């Protein structure tokens, strides 16, 4: 609620608790008709309310007297906070959230027109969170692709390119990364037609598990590498959001899916790969596999003559060192696209921070035997910027934004505003970016 608009029936209790309705405040009251929570009116407030009431299976949010946008924000926050993953539980966790239904009460006639867009973004976020949470023995490249098939019901065209098609195309990066796995790589292509015209393109890193390959990772926390496909999950979720709200903007998502495994067939440090765009790339570290699959994905996207390309990837540990778990790193060749994405991210609570690509980042990748190395030699280099410089070489003149979302794809602990686990970071950012900047020409 807004300051000064506390319901008269609860004014005395609120006053006793010094509750004014200001943002970031709540007041809990036990009175007829039951447990009542007063809260400041915004998305975060809805999340906080849900966090306090997670053990309740059904709640009502009374936003009567407030604008539809406020009502929608409250319900959005509550719904996102109530998410949980239960697909693999065989017994009920007594401490697990049980909130399953939210009634939204509003007297603003604008709400029915406003809510579908909010619900679409919630559905897209839930899809991304569910995919990121799936363990790698259940979510292989092939099964990830199978998870995308139901998107056709929303009007999205789903195309899967298998090993032979990738070989015919010449996707040397994607094929090399997935070569040692028992689960072959594939390229998933999602198309939303909108009202026609050139699409906006999303490219998402889809490494369903990352051992590091021959440059194997330490055992500590390797289990968490099941989430190395969060970029692809976010792109899929964004496509679902656009389709659910019938966005007039055409969009395409390119999802290179692979498992980076060890084995006799694994690609090696020192190998030279022929990429989809014809570039030869010298491999330095097989644990820097994400940029190789993205490079082929970016070239495939570029061939669709898109209005812009945005790629999302849990790409480097160095971006976590730089920005922690507070925001994603953003690299671009187009300041306008960056500003648009920053505004969209700020509006939905998915912040990004601009990072540089200097000429020295590109020259550090010079190779003696190939067109380019895919990462720098040696260990301990903070190479988020070199990774972005490498990727930029596969985008041509197309406006391009690279979001390194490492550190943002999961939360180690629950907070008042966020559940523990997968975040779906990027879904609502992309949806808002399209809504605010790419729909007017298609509408």
C-alpha cells in the first residue's frame, strides 16, 4: 500500500507497529478474517509478503484503490517468490513453501489488459528456472531440445539441428565441444513471427554439464556446472514470454546445446577448429568452451539479418570477481543497445553493468598458427573482456550485446524477495527490452 492509505480497520494496529506503508516495510496482523499482512505497494513488497506466507497454500492480495500497475507488480513479486522445484521429490518437505494460488483483487478496470504481459514474463521465468534446476543426467542436449517442443503450442516454431546437420553447416566449435559426450550436441532454433519483419536475435550458451574437458575443473562445486546452460534457458524463457503476450516483434533464439565431457574423443588444448563463419580458432583451454559454442551461434544468428543480437552466457569466473553476485557484465558494439538493456534490466530488477572491450583484449588473442586463439595463455587471467573480444569477431556490423551472467543464474540462499536456487535472470530483461524498443516498428 502507499503511505497514508492504510485501511481504516487496521489503522490502529498499524500505528502501534509504527507502520506507515512506506516501501520495504510490512505489518502483520491477526484479526478477522485471519492472518493479514500490510505491506508497501511494489513488486518487492509482493515478494516479501509471499515470503512471510509461503506455508499458506492460498493467499489473496487486495490492491483495491490502487492503479493496475501497482496491483500487477504486487502479484508478480509474490508469484516469483513462491516458485519452487518439486519434480524430483518423492516425499513432502515439511519446511518447503506451499503457496500455490494467489487471488489478486483490484477495482482498476485497466488490470485485465495489463496482467497478461506480467503473467507471460512469470511463465517465461519459471521455464528458465525449471531448466536450470534440472540435473545433467536428466537434462542432456537432446532432452533440453525435447523440453522446447511444447513451445510450439504458444506459436513458436521449434527446429533442432542434429550432428549431421551441424557437420554439413560447419559448426566446428559446437561439434568440438560436444564431441566426447555420449549425448551429441545440437542447435535449437526458436522462431516467433510477431507481425513480420527482421527479428531480434537471442543467443544462449547451452552447456548442459561442464567438466572442463581435458582442462578439467576441480571437483569442488563441479556439481553446480549443471547450470552452465542458464543463458540458453533464459533465451527460451524470453521467447515464451514474447509468444504468450503476442508480441508484435519478430524474434529468434539460437541455442547451441552440448555437454563438455572428458574422453578419448575430447577436443584438446592446441587443436585448431574451423568455425561456422570460416575463422580458424586455436584452442588454449578446453574449459573455455562456452565462447566456442556461442561463436557458432552468433554466426548463425547473424545470417538471419537480425535487428540486433543479444547473447547470454554463464561465461567467465572473472566477471564474478569483478561484479560479484550483484549484476551481470555487459559488453557491446552499440551504446544505444546497451543503454536500452540497462534501462530494461533496472526496471525488472535484473541489473547489468557496462564492461570494456579494448584493442589490447583482441590482440592478446593473436595466434601463431590460426586466425585467433579463443582465450589467453596461462592461468589466473581475468578474461571476461578477452572472451567478449573473441565473440565480437563473430557479430559483423550487427548491433550486439553480450551479457556475461555468471554469478547471477542462481542464489545460494533465499531472501525476502527471492527464492533459493535458479533465478531465471535475463528472461524479464529481454522481454522488457523488446517491449520498450523493438515493437513499435512491428506493431
